């Protein structure tokens, strides 16, 4: 049997965290996500190697991303990294960097972490710490970047653009460059989890995002620093073709570039923003869990507003997981589109095109994934 | 004896494959994983032609199983040829050009397959990666670091560590090629056959006084401090 081929798998190795970021997208921090839909553990699960073995035996995937919560809260993280590296995996580590001491950075790089992803939210200590909900976060993340560089590791920086810090983008990019970041992910705030309670406070306006993109467009050329806009930006709001040097991305759910996300109990979700549990790897084969039929509703969902748009298949309305978490419906307009819809307009097809919207997407929703979302997953790993 | 046309095209293909491989490790978009953006799915013949190139990483993985690797190799070559034929039929490229492009792709695909297949005569190995940036870029980093250190009130210890890392990179770059090679040989010797490479800073390197002085001068030169 041919294994499914995926670009990456995301493992949330713990739900615990030592920061309290007000923009946090971890779905289990949202009050509407029922407790039994996600693994919740007061104490860290013990040995994760059986889970990794069980999953990675079933899928062809060379890149594993470790995230949380805060993965560095796990004392066995270097052991986990070594275990995955011994299986030939490249390893990304998403961390706030607060606990990344010099010796731990060296150990993790030697163990096999190929890329660290760290937040850098401002050049102002107070702004970074306030958004992180953790005093000392700013100094800690810069120290972490320095440690990584000293030990010849690779790091990319994530700038989460909110109303509080979007004006700090340029100096933050300078800091990232000075500390040897290999790239920057310019992510507009994408509400979910704790962040969903701060939408109006944090979500930047279209005009603010245009300004930030212009800054990033100039900076990527000035510093030779790759900058990508990882959270979808709807082309009906902002035309990213105006910023040709920036990378861009749209939802990859359902494709081989999807980033299925697993928790420590083996529950599989379409991505790390979504609360939808597709299934549990201890109960059924991974290939069945990610079968197209299982994901059909998620992949097909676009807001009614977007149905006539010529770029609907590309954009998909933005982040449907954010719509699901914030408004309880995959077919809702996600917050960035919803709050800016007076500025948006479905884009017409090119003049010479015989554009025909696909029939499957013209059919307005009769159901969403609420049933799947609330399917009761396992709460404890089962070893077989 | 000069390079033949076919050899040239193979090299073109291998070079493109190498660039693609490098792009895979750089920062690319999607939420939280630096991988390339989602294909638009528009399905033109040009997209079909592009796809086998994008699938070379899949070939690299499949090649570790001989039967599966061979199947993927054959499939990708066939898909590339079919996409070319469609473009030729549509009058978008000349047949002779298509043939050259196929040579380039087959050269690239074979190279990828051979580099990853479990063969005794071409054992895949991952060498140590001591990545350093270009010297001019490093000097700019040092400048910006100095500027931001005061503008953002950074922790002096952190700044010193970052500065030291930059200077270490510049010093490495300033070494003559033979000394860089000597370092690499030393690394390989220390690694032995176990595949465990020591970190650069763990080696007892013998850098000549002349090299150290050259490194210092270069740092000063690139930071504009040589006249102070």
C-alpha cells in the first residue's frame, strides 16, 4: 500500500504554555471549543515515541513540525527530536524561545532541529512582552536567536501583525535581519483561541495591512530577507500582486501540502487553527482519516459572499478555520473578511475567460463540520 | 574535450533541480510551515510541465525504495514528456526545444534518483552544513545590530553574543580556500564513519596568526572601522 505523501505533519507535543499571548490561536483556549473535543492534560503525557512511530509508519513525510502550547516545557524534547531525526525527518520547532538557553539550543540543533520558528513582535520590549503576556519575553527571544546563530542553527521570525504592533514592523524586520533570521513570516493576526476574544482590539485594518505590506516589500529587497505572508489575505481586500517580492499562501487543506495536526492523544485535525477532529490514529488508519471524502466539506466550504468570485478556488475565502472557531460555521466569512466586507467585492473573471464557477462550490451549504468537530475523540493514547 | 550539447542540457537540469531543492529549505508561505504556496490548480499545460519538477522531492524520498523509486522516476519522465508534447501540439514551443527540455529534466531526475537510491557506489550522505552568509551581508548585519542595540535598548550580553557570531562567520569566510578545506577535512576526520559530525566550535582548530589578522582586518574593513 502506498503511503500518503505529505509535505509536513504538525505535532502539538503539549497544550501547556508559559506565555499568555493575547493573539493566541490555540483552539483549546477558545470557550466555544468543547473540552472533550481536544486532548487536555494537566500533566505532560509521557512517552510520545509510540505515537510518532505509529503515525510516521503510515505516512510519507520528511518534515515534522513540533509545536504546542510551548514545546520547550517538555523536558524530553531533545529526546523527541533525536528520535525523529534518527528516522530521517527534518524538524521544525515552533517555540516562544523563553526557555531556549544556550546549552539547550546547542543540544536541540545537534539533535536535529533544522529550523526554529520564533515570534518577534516589536523592537519595543514593552510591546512584545504585552502581546506575549509574559514579562521578559522580548529579551528571551532575542537571546534565543543569538544562541541559535552561535550554534549554527537556522531560525525564521514570525511577526504577528496586530493593531498594537503593526507600526513596529520595519524596526522588527531590522532586528530579525541583525540577528541572522533566515526569513520572516508576516502573519496578520488570525483570530482563534484566546485571540478570538480580542478581534476588534487586535485585527488590523485593510489600510494598516496595506501599509505593512509596503514596508515588507521594501524591506525584503533592502535586507535580502525572504518575507512571506502566511495567513491568507483575500485578494478582494488587498491585491498581493502589488507586492511581488513577498511570498503568499492560501489554505492548503486537502492537498499534499496540507499540515495535518496531531495532539498527544492521536487526534488528527486539518490544521493547527482548526478544532475539527477528523479522527484518531489509534482507531483508524491515517490514510482513512485524511481521505478526500472526510475532508470534502472542509475543502469545499467558502462563504456565500465568495461564490461569484473568480479567485474563489485560490483564496477560499481566507482562513475557514478562523471562521469556524470565531463564528461556529465553516461557511461564515472569517473575521478579516467579515469586518472589512464593505471594502470587499467579488472579483470578476478575466475578460477573455469562459469562467464557470464549479458546480460543487455553487451549492450553498446544507451542513458544516460541526458534527465532526464534536465527535468525541480519545483522551488517552492507546498502545497496540 | 568540450561539453556536448546533451551534457550541457543535463547540467542545466541538475542546476535547476539544485535550485529547487534549495528553495525547499528557505522560508516559504503557508500558515506556520515554510513550504511553497498552494498550487492554484488552474491546470494549464505549463502547470503540468512544472509539476514534475516540483515533484523531484517526492522522487528523492521514493528513491530510497528501489522499486518505488524506479516507478516514480519513470512516471515523472513520462508526465514531463506528455506535458511537452501537449505544448508542442498547441504550437507553444518548438519540438526541438521540447526535446532539449526533456533531456534537462531526465538529467535532473536521474541525478536526484541516483543521489538518493540506496546504492553502494553512490551512498547518500549528508555533509556538515556550516552555513555562512556573504561577507557584505554580514557586515550590514553588524551595522544594523549596532544601530538597533541602542535604538531598542537591547540586552548588552545578547548583542555581544550576536556580534560574536557575525564576526565568527566573517572570520570563517576570510580564511583562504585551502584553510577552509583543511577545516572540512578535519571535520570529516573527527566524524569518522559514524555520521556524527562535531560542531565547528568543538574542533581544536589551528588558525594561523596571519589568518586571524586577516579576519580581523576584514571585519574592520567591512564595518568601516579601518580608519579609526
